[in-house]
């Protein structure tokens, strides 16, 4: 039975699929339409994506107000952050962090309207996403990872490694 764990946000959830271990390793279903619908996530996804990162890479905080995402870490560990960017929300600009690893099998459901980013905690990190709508750069935006109005407390040791795009985000910009 897939576990659905609450977060501080009514619309966000952490899912943990069944994991079948034996002497070869393990097997898990990372998505199943009927099983996730039964667990409370009745959604058709339009795109799967994968990124590979090295330690101290930070990707984000990115948003696309149309897009919900299911995020999981298939190799290594990430510290994943979401922030509510919906201006009419009672939790506007609140954030929460989650440890997602290849051993805890947690999958974070990021609702539409939230910013999302992660810090790679290991030398090799593979992150997998399911996106509810196809990628469209015209609909994508970014908030600076250290935006002071949000105040995400990244568990970062040393210097972050950012894309040129993320490093160039204006420090105070909010959509
Ligand atoms: C996200 C994305 C990027 N790309 C391309 C654009 C660019 O040339 C290259 C790298 O893109 P980025 O630098 O935006 O990749 P990245 O910084 O890894 O972007 C991701 O960050 C995390 C935090 C998220 O939440 C994701 O939704 C996504 O925004 O890949 C696609 O073709 N499809 C996609 O879905």
C-alpha cells in the first residue's frame, strides 16, 4: 500500500511506494495510475524528466504556475525545498524542506503554484520528475535560492554550484 504523508501545505504530499527487497536488491513501482489514484493522486502526467548532479549543486527555485511535479531521488540524496508562490494563499512564501534519498524512497508531490529546488548532498545524484504539463520555457520562472523574503535554510556545507541562469536571478524577484 502506497503511503501518503502530509506536509505543512494542504496540497503537497510525500508518497512512499511499496518496496520489495530480496537478495538481488529491491523492486518498486515508481508510478501506477490506479495505485496513486487510490492513494489520493489522481493525475495524468505529460512528461518524465531526469537530472544528474554533483555534490553542492543547487537547482532552483523554479516555478511554472501550470505545472505539478512528482519528484524523487533515484541515486544518492537530495534536500528538496518547496515554497508557496500563490499570492492569494494563506501560506504565501512559506517553505518546507524534505530529505529524498535512494533509500527512503520518498516522492514529493509539488502542487502547481509552488517553487521547487534541491541541493545535491552526494557526489552523484540522480533526480527523476514527473510533470503534469510539458516543459515550456515561456511559462517557467525562477526565484533566487536565497531570496530573503522566503528564507529557505539550505543544509549547505561549502559553496553552492548553480547554473548561470539560476545565478543571474535577481535577488529580490518574486513572481
Ligand atoms: C526543465 C527542462 C529543461 N530542458 C532543457 C533546457 C536547458 O537547455 C537544459 C537545462 O535546463 P535547466 O537549467 O532549466 O534545468 P534544471 O535547472 O535542472 O531545471 C529543473 O530544476 C528543478 C529544480 C525543477 O523543479 C525542474 O522542474 C526544472 O526546472 O534542459 C528541457 O529541454 N526540458 C525540461 O523540462
